[in-house]
């Protein structure tokens, strides 16, 4: 149950009994997901880290907080599926697009989009919540495929990092849905 209601109109409502089906997995609840604790950010590139929030192996999708504490770059890549982003702090954008996202901005990426994600220097780190569906297809500067990164690569990368920083590889298992 959430914290006790005091003056809210719904304060006398009772929770639903048996609200979770026997075979359902529990929700993922994480506090302070945009933390500045470096251990939670798996190095994605030299200047950008990813904090996984949930990972769905079956659908090849994940949600994370992407963070760059200084100017950052995520390899040029293409999305065969949609991506959603909400900017928490700092500034970022795609070299191929006319906008720069800052705190409070939302971005929907339609399937079939290739771009180069860059993060700007600023007084606050760039932090953005992403929901990524499907793999990232790595591209060269001419848009030719050079490799891919999918949910299996992401899980392996996260397990390795969490083991190295003392959180433990098992932490990743708590995010799998």
C-alpha cells in the first residue's frame, strides 16, 4: 500500500483483493532512477552510460536512463522499431535533426530512423529516459551497417558491469520481465 492518505477524497477506498494473477511477474519499482551514483551507469561508450530500468528479453526491448556527464556520443545507429525519450536534465540531440532536447522535452522516434546521438556539455549532466524497442543497428558515416546491439548484448554488458562494481550480476535479473 502507498503511504497513508490524509485528506484525499479516496482515503477510504480499499485496495483490490487478489490484484496480481498467480503467474504474473511483479512490477519493477526503483527509487531515484536518475541517481548520480556512477556504479549504476553501465558504460555504453567512453562518454555515455546507461542505467537499465527494465529489460524485456521476449520483445527485445528495454528502458534506461542514458547519462552523459560531459559531451557525449552514442555511435551512429538505425532503429528498425520505435523509440521513446523523455529528457530529465541537460541537452542532447541528433546530428541529423534540427532540434536540441532539454529538460522536459519528449521525443518519439519512428521506425526506420538513423542518427548520431550527441550530448552537450553543460552545468547538469544529460539524463534522458529511453524506451528502446528492438535492436540498434550500428552505422558508418555513409549509413552502411557495421554491426548491431540487441537486448542480449545489453544484458551481458550490464551483468559484466554490475559484477565489476560490486552490485552483482544478479541485479540485472531483478529487471527482467
